[in-house]
C-alpha cells in the first residue's frame, strides 16, 4: 500500500463504520470527508418502477419463495427483468447476474 493511504487510515480522524453483511462487519475509514465519491449515473428509477422490478425478481426466485433465507440479485433495464440469480452467498448471487450480462 502507498504510505499516504496507510497514514490516512491510521490518522486520528478515522471513523468506525458498521456495514451490512452476514454478522457485524466492521471497518475503519479515513476521514469520510476526504473520500472521493463517484457521481450518480442517471436518475434513479421511479418508486413504482423500482417496486415492480423488485416484485418481478421475487416472483422469479423459486428458492426464495419456497425456502426463504437466500440472497438474490437482478438486473433490469427499467422496463423488464433481464437476469435474476439466487445463492446462499450475497456476492455469489451478484456474480451470477454479472456473468450472464
């Protein structure tokens, strides 16, 4: 790692952040005001379209409906469900959708 990155993480301005995940995932970040953020790409979908896409992904997921307790990921073009995948691992479900793209 670059020395300046190590120094930023070890600085007194770092902030502990709890992130979502299986169990409590904890990490330390440098001063959050120094972190560069990427601009949003386009407008977010309208709430009714987002709700419809989520409902479509749930309908497409047989394992979720049958057993629950599984992660799902989906890709939409804001009109229709393009790909859907389920897996016990959250990242695996996302990887499956990305691989089909």
